[in-house]
C-alpha cells in the first residue's frame, strides 16, 4: 500500500522529499526530531505543489494531498515507523534499516 501511495503521489511531488522523510525516520531521535522531520516533509510537498503548472487540475489537488499526507504521517508515524531513541542512529544502524 505504501509503495502504491508513494508511486501515485510522485505525479505531484518530487520523490526526494519522500526519501528524505524516510531517512529522517531511520535516524530517529525524540518527539521534536519527528515533528521537525514531518514538518520538513510537508514544506517540501507544499513547494512541489506550488510549482504545479495548472491551478485547478494539479495545484489544488496537490495542496490537498500534501495536507492529507502531513496529517497521516503525524498520526501514523507514532505507531512504529519513527525510531524513537535517546541519540541519533549510527551510520550502520541507518544502513541496516535500508537493507
């Protein structure tokens, strides 16, 4: 399901923002780290949405989707996706997350 959502959303958003957000979740940290990661993801999606050429066809749906995805990661990210830790993950721990 996650792959389908990411693939579909790439019509509106640059995939770099998705990968950057996933990387931030792998690095982990505390509540503020997660909030910052989610906010940066939202800001990147908003930038991509405002770069859409057609207001009614792509820009407005992209703005709606950006807000929906932001709400989803704020709610869903606390259910196990974010690595809550006392300190940030080591490089090896991050690599292990992606292997």
